[in-house]
């Protein structure tokens, strides 16, 4: 199980690397055409912005460890471990409820975007913003798993050696 989890994590990281590489290469093309050839290309800006959007949500959903996300944990770190477990459960439940409640409206809006296309690349906007739906699903699964571990009394934090959730 650990090998397949590592393999999946590595592939998710590879996708993130590919997205950043596409963004960087597109940026180089943009600079070259704009300042060397004096002929700016509109699609390069659009592709860079799209890749950035995908990198942020893909990375947040599949590449970053829990402890690498921005957290407001000053109060959390000041209390005893039992209270920390309660805080972790409340925050996991709040995120689960919030993401679950936003699913229907978000799905409807992204589906609506099928009728609109991006200005330069002419790609349906639903494809460009569909990464947010993946982000919601991954976040719901991640926090449901975390909440299960909290209620079961298991270690719900990442391990120092693997940086991933414990099995």
C-alpha cells in the first residue's frame, strides 16, 4: 500500500512539474515574441494564467502536505494535545461542510461555462476551471479521512519521515 501511495504522490508531483514547465516555456515564448520579434502573442498570456490556476489548485489538492498549507495555528499550538484534537476535528468538519455545501453551486457554474470560450485559445472555460472541481473533491476526501482518524483516536498529523498521512 505504501509503494502505491508513493507512486501516486510522485505522479501527482510530475503533473505539477509539467504544468510549471508549460507555464515557464510559454513565458519564454511570450518574452521572445514580444521583445525580440516585436510581435506579442495573445495566447501566451492566457496559457500562462491558465497554467498558474491549475498549478495552484493541483498543487494544493495533490502535492502539498497538510503542514505545508497556510494555517492559523497560534491558538492550536498553545493548548494541550486533547484540545488540539478537538480543534482539528472542528476545523476538519467545517472544511468538509463548507466544501460539500459549495459543490452543487460550483458544479452548476463550471457547467454553465461550457457556453463561453477563452478569448485567445478558444477553449471552453469549463475546461479551464474544472480544476477547481477536482480540488473540492480532493479536499473533501482528504478532510473526511482526517476526521475519521481524529474520531478513531489515531495519529491525524503527518509523519516527519514520509511527510504524508500515516496509514
